[in-house]
């Protein structure tokens, strides 16, 4: 893997970890408060977190696009359980 590709891969993974960590904290907060949530709400929250983080990073962000897919959601549930 070329150095530039390694850097981009690292940035994408770091960006994704930030989104997943924030989504997990949001889910935990909802459970603590007794707020019922479903998969659609988690998907929307993850997309919102991505949009906010991307905007915060501005044009210099190399995070790429974030696809809140069924695969992402299943992995999120698996690793956050």
C-alpha cells in the first residue's frame, strides 16, 4: 500500500470510529433515559453525526463518503454489543 493510501485509510478509519463512538454514546444515553429507539433512528443519527463531523472538518476532510448501510449497521451492533 502506498504511503498516501495508508494515510487516507487511517483518516477514513479515524473518522468512522468517531461516528461509531458518538452513535454508541447516543444509543446508551437513550437507553439510560428510557427513550425507545429503532434501527432507523440509529441510521439517521449516524448520518447526522457524519454530516456534522464532515462540516466541522470542512473542505480539508479526507474522510470520504459514509454510507449508513445494512452492513455498517450490523457491524455496529455486533461490535457495540
